[in-house]
């Protein structure tokens, strides 16, 4: 059985050599192969430290270690849904890409029956470490392990420190004129116990590992322990299903809530519907508690601004049109489908059907609703 090390790294590529040192000195199985999950800017620092400055080879030489199968193809740079490489992963939407990317990679690695995976959460942003640990908890098997490494404070974040040396080796410390001997560094290697939940995953999800996303995996796990319901709130843009928050725009959120309040959670967009202004009033009652975008108020419904709405100036109010409904339905369903398992999506989506040119829109009347 081959041993594979997988790690997340950020601005401190030293965690890789520190982890390898820890595995060696603790008598743990030394990896035959290594993979790193990182961002584009961190990859450059990783390549510089390990290869350009030669710290990885120096570790091999210092402790007479076997070389690990590891080259640039083993460095996985996190991508967004369009395949674009993430540079620093600081945006809110980057967290979803990061979670899904790490989940898929850990799922793929742990699907190799002839391999034991050792995952390190010592590097990268805190969210990267969390997702790595959680992915290991979801997919890890009995032979798989998880660890963290620590170095004593004076060596932490020191650019030229990569591992404790056997002989004296002086480097510049954190402050001007400070010199440190890498022989004095202390690495603490901590193996972390974790709950293995792989047996709770459905065979369908494991078989579709390449498409597995963090949110869908979490939702499927939650589905085994809780009844399906949708949670909506006027105080927050997301709707929540099976513990997963789905961010909707104010216009979308208001429409979803408005449709849930209809008789049997359904509307028939016939002539009577498009001639009635009451639907617009009911919708705007919800929307204006969330937002006051003039493009929605004036361009769609003919209300000059939020002040006019509050004062009850409805002289130019327009009836709700089908052309307003259909794009919202499509956008809401796209967002729900992206993060939810298929069976959950079918229960919470906005359905539509057209007969004789007249459309009906509805949400499953049996869906449990939670509001706050």
C-alpha cells in the first residue's frame, strides 16, 4: 500500500518540510507521493522555497530520506467553477470554490483502495484547514490519518526556516540582527483523531466522487438526520435547506417568500392574474422589507421610490408580468440545484407548467416551512 501526503498551504510553504520532518522523526509511514492544495500566489512561494532555494532536497539530504514523487503537477491550484485559478481566495464566493475543490480532491484520493492518505491541516487559511479536516471526516477510511505541526515561536514565520537541522545552521530571525540556529528548532507533530463518516454516505455519492461538492455532501449527510424543510427570513438573504445557506438576491428571496404565501403555494398566470395589481402590492410588501432597489420599484412596478411606496402612492403601480416571474424562477432554481442533492432540489424548487399558453408556478405544498 502506498502512502500519500496531502496538504493545504498558504504563505508558509515551510509546513510541508516541517510535516515531512515530523513524520520521519515520529516513525510514521513516510509518504511515497505528495500533493498540495493551494492558491496561485501561494504556489509561487511554494515553488521558490522548495525548489528554487532547494529546501526540499536539503531535507532529503540532511536526514537521508527517500525522495517523494512530487513535482509541479502535484500542486493543485484551487479553481472556480469556470476553471479560473484563484489567486488569494479572500472573496466570499471563493470560499465555496475552495470547499468544493478540496472536497473533490480528498474524495478522489481516498477512493484509491491501494493508498493510505495522510492529510495535513498545518498550512493555508483557517478555512482551508477546516475544509481539509471536514473532507477527511467525510471521506477518510481507517487507514487514513490527519495531523498538524507546530514550531516554537522564534522560528514561526521565519522565511529561511524549513526544518530543524542536525548541525549548526544560522539564519536571520524575525527582528533585524537576530540570528537563529536551526539546530535549536523544535517541531511538534500532532496526529489528530477525527470521526470517520464515510460509511454514512450513500453509494451514489461515493460513485460520483468527481462531481462531489462540499455543500451537496453536507446536505446529504444532514438529510439522514433531519426532515427536509426550507427556512426563510426577511432579515437574511439566504434560504436554508438541510443546513446549507443558498444566497438569493432580494428580488428572488421576496418572490420565493411571496409564492410560499399563495393559496396552495401556486399561482396561475392567466389574464386575470396579469390584470390584478394586488399581486404587485403583496410582493412589494415583502420586497420593501428587504431592499429598495429603484430598478425593481420604478422600472418593474412603476413606483417612483421607497418613499412613494411608504406613502401609499400607487397611482402608477403596474401589475406583475410573466416576464418578471420566469427569470426569477430560473435563477432561484439554478442556485438551489447547484448546492442541493437532486431529491432535495425537487422538493424546494419553483415548478412551472404551461398549458394552452398559460403558465402555472408552484412550490410543493407539502414542503415544511420555517420562518423567523
